[in-house]
């Protein structure tokens, strides 16, 4: 699998790492059931602290994209691909809204107002 | 043009191998028969480590056929897989068959000489000087043959331009790309588990004093070593990052090898089969070092300043090679 990190990104590192893994899942770099490289491997290759990587992986597990299994490491969850695509689109929506001057709450209100 | 030369070189190599195999066979089988008038009915063929007196013998016909048979089986075991693999794996034939032929021929000559003009095989004396001379000659011949063949093979490769046709990935500015891949061989994992179980069983029997310790210890040691070796080489992880190429073995990721991007001359993808590199696991052959866990895509790198390649059988090797090439050229520019 190929992971890509933007060196000019100013977001917190754990969010960047989570974003990279999310994008890899969305692009089919790793299929459901595939084992992810270990947190140590990821941290060494991406040159990021191992705790940052673990924080990112735990976040993705809470989103339902990853599963932590004892003895099998971290695997991609069933149905993770459409899930991660949606997550990415929500992220893009947030960024676009911010660019146009809408806050998160504005956006939530807009979504609530939809029929 | 180069293909023509290569084919001719292969044919010559094949002819030399065939001639050497046939020649050694004839000499091994023929020597006792030629000298049969001056030999006893049974030949002394084995001497103990401590004494001058022989402790093993064979009838004349067996002493003639047995070494020839060993030789033919070895030659077949070396040549047949290489025939399927093509000319690339060639240095092994020389490195194995040359010293092996010398050892067998020398041993046969020594046996004949010590039995010559004896009335009974018990009178034959151990040819110690001969044995030492034969071993030295065999080692020298093996080293010389290996150097000769690998040098001859190495020359055309050195003139090839490394960048020619090497895939390269376009790394967008300000991006950090990393590539991960792995592969595993379920049969080796199964073998590791099986031998591991036997080792544990032997250890339990040893501790419980259920059986005689002598053979049990060797069973335990053998199975434990086999299990660990199989486990280490049953799976492999490869990753390419700004640190270069890192290859690690086994479930623990140890041992491992690493090359910085600057240490690599070129990277590419190649499809290889176990028959081409001499089997599964960590293999040395005419193609260089190969970590072969399954047939198919291999990531192949040529380390800087080396004449041989390192290859590892992992999926998606094409992109790994492309990323490695891109990192290498970026590093050169920056």
C-alpha cells in the first residue's frame, strides 16, 4: 500500500496520519481484512512518533474503519471503503464551508434544516 | 548481437558441464576396473578417524559403481533445476560440480592406490596425505571456478546503464510517500509450526525423563533450529520510505536489511519463479540474492558498487521500485 503525507499541512500530525490511512482505504490501497503495517513500522516510515500513529489508528477504529485484533494486529474493517469515502467528502465539505465563511455550527444548522 | 553471444556462451557452458560430468563418471567407474588385476577381491573403502586400519570394504564392482552413482545423482540434482531456470543460475554448476568431481575422483584414486598390490583389504593403509591434498585442491578449484564464472558473467552487466527503462514515480512537491508490502508462504509457516510442535514434545519428554536423552536432544535441537529458521523466512515485509528500502523477515520483523536511497543504483520489478533461484527461502544464485516466498512479482534492487542484485518476492513491486527510483533521483538532485 502507498501512503501519502503532505509535509506542508498544518493540521495536527495524528489527524494527518489518520487522513493518509483513510485515503488509502478509500482508494482501495488496502482491502477489508488486510493487515495494516504495525504502528512501529508506520511511525518509522512516516517519521512520526509512534504514539501519534497509535492515536490516529485508534481514531480510525472509533470511526469503524479499522479493527484491532489480538494477535492479528490492525486490520481494515468490512465495508470500510465507502465509509472512508464519505468521511473524506464530509472533510472536504467542512473545508469548503470554512473557505466560504461558514462555521461548523452553521453547517450543522444547514444540515438540520434540510428536509 | 549480445543475445547471440549469450546463447553461444550458454551452449559452451552446457557442453563443458556435460563433458565434465561424463568424464568424471567414466574415470570413477573405470579406475577400479582397469586396475582389477592388481586389486584384492574386496577393496578397503573406509578408514576410522583414529587408526590406520580400514573398517569398511566393498566388492570391486560396488567400489566401481557406488562413487559414480553418487556423482551422477549430485550432477543431476544440480543441473536439472538449472536447465529449467536458464543460463542465469549458472555459477552454481561450477561451484558445486568442480570441487565435487575433484573430491570424488581424488578419493577414488586414493582408494585404488592404497589397495593396489594388497592380497587382502585389511592390509590397505589410510592415505592421509592424499585426503588432505584432495580437500585443498577441491577448495581451491571451487573458489577459482566461482571467481572465473562470476567475473565473466559480471562484465556485460557493468556496461549496462542503470537508469535505462527503470520505472519512476512522480512525487508531488511537499509530499512524503511511503510504500508497504509483504508476502508470506503458508507452507513454510505450517512447517515451522509442525517442527515447533515436535521440538516442544521432545523437550517435554526430556524434562519428564520419558525417554533416553541422547537421540532426544538431537531431535529437539534439530526441530527447534528448523522451526525458527522456517518461521523467520516464512514471511517478509518490505517498505520504501525516505529512509530507503527496508526488508525485514518473520513475524518479529527481525532480522532485517536496509539500504538508504543513495546506496541503491536502480530498482525494478521482475517476475521470478522458485525454480529460477533454486527454491524457497533466502537464496543465492546467478541472479544474486533472492528472498523467494512465492512465484511472481519481485522487487529487485542493485545496490551501489555491487555486481549482484537483491530481490524480494512481494506484491505491488512495480510501484515500490518506482517510488525507490524517484526517491533516489530526488536525493541526488536535492
